[in-house]
């Protein structure tokens, strides 16, 4: 009886020791790095190497003359002018659309086309909002789908030059859209000009 108890206790102790040894081996394998080091570690520590190498001198901050060079000033002027006339157009065009339609009869002395006229489109706020919604959607499509391949093919500078020439032409023709005979043709014309202007601004 005593021999059997001794045998069973030894057998149980061996099983417990085997489990602990397996878990320790697994922990060691889990803690090992996935990629083995290709080079042998250096004998000295990082602190010792940091102390031996002299610190690099701090570079002085750039002066205003270095920052505001010719290319930087040109970029600032270009983007300032682009933002200026773009915001001015987007703020004034709803007022022009909402302005009442002028009488186009011959008896009206204030209406002498093509240069003397003062009428708008007579659109309500809902119609203007709908046109600007389509204008914003078309601008996003141009920005993501049209501009990248065009810029890759012709370059950003060429696109900027073409758009800089087109913008004054668009601004010149916008008021003359009010001289068209019916409202549908007026809305189509002003929307087409806005789309072209959006394409230029996205570039």
C-alpha cells in the first residue's frame, strides 16, 4: 500500500513539473523577437555611445530674408489674389441672381443693351440654393476626377496660367447672361459659367 502511494505521488509531481516547464518554454518563445538580429550587439551600451559622440550643434532659425524669398512671395501673392476674387464672386453672384428682372422693352430708357442694363435673374432663395448645390457637387467631381490627370499631363503651372486667363473672361460674361430672353436660358448660361469658374478654381 505504501509503495503504491509513493508511486502515485511521484507520478503526480512529474505531471505538474512538466506542465510548468511547458508554460515557461511557451513564455520564452512568445517573448522572442520575430526577426532575429542580423548583426551581433555591440559591447558598449547606448548611453556610453551617446556620451562618446559629440552632440550636433543646433541650427539657427532661418531669417525673414531666407523665408520670404522671391518664390515664396510669388506664391503668397498668387494665392491671395485667387482667394480674393473667388470669395468676391461667390458672395456677389447670389445677390445678382436675386436681383429683380429688368424690363427689356424698348420703352424702358434704362435698358439699352449691350452695355446699359441693370437687371438680374429674379430667382428666389430656394432656386439659388439648388443651383449652388449643383455647383458644389460639380466642383467636388472636378477636383477628384478631372484635375489629377490634367495636372499630371500638363503640369500645375500651365493649368494655373490657363485658369488665370479664363477667370477674367468668365467674370466679364456673367452679367450678360441676364440679357437672355427667358429664365431657362439665363439659368443654363449662369450655371455653365459657374461650372467653368469652378473648374478653374479647382486647378
